[in-house]
C-alpha cells in the first residue's frame, strides 16, 4: 500500500487578546476544516477512521502550543500534528502585546494501491 494524498485544506486563526498560541492554532485548524465537508472516505470505499490526516501549524512560538488540545478537534481519522515556526505576531498599536496569527495546512491521505 502507498500513502496517497487526496486533498489539502488551509486555514488561519488568531488570538486577539490573550497571546494564546494554542487557541490561535485551534482556530486555524477549525477554519480549514469548517470550510469543507470531507466525504472522500466513502467515495473511495474507506471508513472515515482510515483517513491519514497530516496537520502543519505555523506560529511564531511553536513551543507554546499544546498539541493534545488540537487533537480533540478531529472527530475521526488519524491526525498527526506538527507545529513549526511561522504565522505572525502583530504588535498592538498601544504596545500592550501582540495579536497571534496561526496558519494551518491539513493534508488528507489514504493507504491505497497505485493504479497501473
């Protein structure tokens, strides 16, 4: 069997006041997921649990993201979450902190045989 990518989804999330990198990452993932109704598993004859979900989230401070909280957003499938340096921290005009912006890329794959 070969891991075959079927679709990509992209999203953006923010934490406006609390500098909460986990919440910004969660919102980015939800943004990507909530724009789509992924029904590819049944279309290929797979159960939804067979979806291999690779998630990459970019934030300026990756170590401040609690990935265990991000796992809960996926109702099915096998998510694998990788948090990397990316996104933006935008300084507030009054100097009181930053607004955190996270970006997420979600790739859904299945283990399937290549067509010959």
